[in-house]
């Protein structure tokens, strides 16, 4: 954003703009944290709805590496409770998010991410 040099109270206007920007960033972080909590709760309570939601094309977290923000032990516990059909859905989900585009997937795949999490 640019302001004219001859604007009255320019310094104050710039300060107000910065303050508003900080508030917006804070609100965005809170919103993102709440959305991740919602996603993880869905994963834990209703796997089928979770899979549908994260695979929607318009869903903002579809390709986001949100798994890094989840508790790995709880992920494993939940996976252990999935039935065979859900495990296949889960595998297809990971296959569909294009591992090379994700920060925790590399040419070694999911097991690299899992190995790092298990060490911590």
C-alpha cells in the first residue's frame, strides 16, 4: 500500500495501517488454528466425513501439510482403529495429494515423515 507523502498525519496513518495488518494476521492465525482443530477432531471422530472434506477440490487445506500440526501418537492410534475400507480410502487420499508437493513428503514418502515423528 502506498500513501502520498503530503497526506496529513501520514505517520499516524501508517501506524494505524500496521496495527490493522497485525490484527488481521493474528485473526488469520487463530482461524487457521481453529480449522486445524476441527479437521483433527473430524479425523478422530468421523473418518468418512474427514476424508470427504479434505478431498474437496475447493478445500483450502487439500494440499496443505497440516499433518505436521497433528499429534503423531493420536494419528497412529486412530489409524489402528480404521477398518480395511477406511485404510484404503486413507491410502488413496495420501496418493491423491501429490507427495512431491508437500513439505513432509519427499522421494522417500510418508515413511520419512513417520520416522522423524517417531524419533521425537
